[in-house]
């Protein structure tokens, strides 16, 4: 099955700096890569996603890049703010007959310090 | 946007009892729902994929007789934890996929289960 690795496990940045989180996946058939933000005790919130036919996607301060050849994708957050502090999960998905199954990375605890 | 609800939001039960958790898609029909378990400071682990009108598909290592899943309608899936034990204490989260739709899954708010 799919295996997703995520680094780093914790990331501390100063407000206004950029943060980068990286993930690798194992199954070349994966074709959908979402990123979720989860605050303590809350549901994961989709912040951005990318499909395998695109190399990069940007939404305001958030961007995701995908390298299919190397099987890795990254989340970039610019001009970080304290409210960006949360746990971020990457995921990879293969569309199957019964629905797309998400395999999550291990998570990155991002702390944005004043 | 697509909204998924869960009930209850938290539950405490005694060891040996059963607990039912409901997952509802409020404004869309979901042919497929997913159940995840998340232990403190860990990632989401998929337990099973639930398709409306058919048996759930369980991930390796998840006991289907212990975690009963029913997806009786396009808007409701239930997870019953049978004969609960303290090690079943966890955060259970469901998600639903639009039917038919893109790849995005919409997550419920989660249910905190504590077994004493």
C-alpha cells in the first residue's frame, strides 16, 4: 500500500518568515495530494490540494509543489502568522472504485513565534 | 460548502459496553464515507471505507467484528465500537466524499471516546 513520509515533525519559525514542510510518497499511482491543517481537538481542514497533472498551485500565502518523478511534494507558507500555528498533515490518494483512500503523513507541528 | 456532522462529540463509557457514533453529510449525498482513528499527537489512521448499501472495507489490522460500520443511506454512516476497552479510547473522525465528485473528502468534527 501507499506510504507517506513527512518532515519535519516540528517546525518553529518567527512571524513573517516562511515555512516549508516536505512529504514523499511511495506509490506512483497516487494522483491527488491534499494538505490539511488541524488545530487541537478539531477536524482536519483542507488548506490546499494538488492533482498529479499539475506541478504547482498557489493560494495567497500558501503554495504546494509536486515532483512526480521524485515522488515528493511540499507545502510552502509565506509571511507566517501566529494563527498559522497548528499541526499540518500531507496526504496521498489513489482513486479506486470505492472511493479515494487517503494515506496521511505523520504530521508537522508548526509554531509561529512572535 | 459541504458539511459533515458527527454525534456525539464526546462520550465516556465503561469497559465492555458498546458505543455508536453517527456521521452525517448534511447538505450532500455521500456514496462513500471513511472512518479514521487518531491517537493523541499522532496521525489519522484509516480504519475502513464505507459504501452506501454494501459492506465496509476494513484496513489491515482493524477488527471488523469489533468496529461495526453501517452505511444505510447516502447521508448516514455509523460506527459501533463493541465491547469497548480502554485501549479503544481515541478520537474517531469520519469523512465523506461528494457523490459523484472530485477527490476532496470533507471531515466531521470528530468524536472523543474515553473508555473507563
